[in-house]
């Protein structure tokens, strides 16, 4: 099944007074798309010129946000060519049609997030890494709360998202591992709105991407 509601702490989001007042925040890498846009960017950079392989360690000295910015300044990801989680996209479109605010929040560089948002024409706001601030984990939570307030639902895929799920009104789990899913279901501070399987990446392994 593409969509599941199996957890004992799963709830129907329509029980909230007004779904339209509950923004839905969506992660990018591993959630909206099964791929890692930073890895794809680095691979594309090296394909353009192997010389960049030598410079990567130097860029890492700038920190994660600085590294992402250095890569993003030299290569552009084609948002149209990215694989997407279609069942999740369908759900987001349905919620959008009800008047719900949909926000893309990602640790990917802002240039990538903006390209995805433009291509999908679905998101009301974009929160992403830029200006040397890496938007991940607690930093992402703070950025979300600053943008939409304390009440929101968050769609994510990894353990780095746990602080956000705990702070959220509800959680959407996308392709999480069985171990992580079991942990979340035991956490009574996290209410699950929906669950989706991880989309298959038609590009295959990173080595195949490098050699294509």
C-alpha cells in the first residue's frame, strides 16, 4: 500500500477544528523525493569537472551550509527531472485544494528548494538552507515556528525529524525505517496523520548516476 494509517496513535486530521488552519510542512530529500539533492549536485559537479573533487574538502571547512552554498553556486539541479513521491504529491494537492497552507522545508540549499517549488507550483512558502544557516533538525524547527507558528503538521523521513514531529500537531511519515517507525509509534507525544512508503528512485545507485 502506498498510504497507511496503521499506528495506534494515528488520528484523522479532520478531528482538528479546522484543517485549513494547520499548515502542512514537507521535507524534500527522502520525503518529497527519494533522492538526495546534495549528493546529486556533487556528482553532477564532478561529472562537469573532476577538478572539483579536490576542492570539496576545502569547501567542507566552511561548514555544512557553506559547503552546500559552494556547490549550489556551481551547479543547478533540474527540478523537472527529479523523481517524486507521487502518492504524497497527490495527497498534498488534495490538501492544497481544501485551502491548507503547504510549506516546503528542507536542509537542501535554497536554490534547489526554490526550483522544486517553482516546478511543482504547490508550495506557499519555502524554508531552506542559505546565508550560512543549515536548516536541519532543531534549526529547521525554529525556522518553521518562525514562519507558521507553533501549530503545524510535518512530513519527514528520518530520525533528524524527531524533534520536529514532537513539536508538531501531527506527523506524516514517509518511507521511514521499521525501527524508526516503531520508535515513533511508541512515542505518545507524536500523533500520526498519514504514512507513505518511500518512492523508488528510478535513477538507481549513486554510482549509476555518476556514470550515466
